[in-house]
């Protein structure tokens, strides 16, 4: 089985069992791969750790259920794997930007769509280029150590910092 098939199969398994006790071990076992390699491969292919993806999907579905049913908040919390109303409220607020009660009243939630794997290959073409002489110019740089796991949030922060420094220099 290749990585694409493995990830597609695991995403289907996660979506079909989202309210169950999903662990890296049982998802990897279902995909016939070791938990270590599965977790690494999932993160590389999907851009999220497995636990981030599952948490985001559960909180998104919990928000939808909160708006579309009259189910008690505690019942929704338990359904999506939260042991206490406090832990659910904290996670819900962090994800949706409001408490479950506020979200139910306002009708506003965030949505995290299920991942669909789409592989596109680009390149393999000849590029014409030329070397041109330009006048001298200044280059500004920032030194940062970026970790792969947080790159999708760290890089936008770096750009913001970079542009602020450019405006302060002018």
C-alpha cells in the first residue's frame, strides 16, 4: 500500500469513527503501518498532527450539533470525547472563539472541513533565464528557528514582524 492510499484509508476511518476512542495505535493498525511511521507520514502529507486533526474535526462537528439540535452541551461534550464540561468549554472556546452557550445563542461557529487528499505534481519543464545587472540594494533578514509542526502559524508571524520592521526603518 502506498502513502496516498494509507492516508485516504485513515481519513475515511477517522471520519467514520470520529466519536470513538481514536488513538494513533488503532488508526495505524487499521492502516497496516507502525504508529511511528504513520504519525510522521500523516503530519507530512496533511500538514497537521493526527491529534490536531481529530481535535479540530470533533470540535467542528460538536459546534454543528450544538447549533442544529437541542442536545445538552454536556451530552455533546461526552459524545466528542471530553470528560468534563470545563475541558469541553475551554477547547470549544479556543476553537470557535466563544463558549458553547454563546455559540448556540449567536448561531456562529467555525468549521473545519474534513481533509481530502489531492496530489498534484508540477515541474519537469525547461525554464529560460537570463542574468541582469541591477543597482545595489539593501537586504533585510530575520533569524528564526522554525519547527515543521508550527511552521503554518510561525511563518505568517515572521512576515508580519518583517514588514513592521521595514516600515520602522523608513
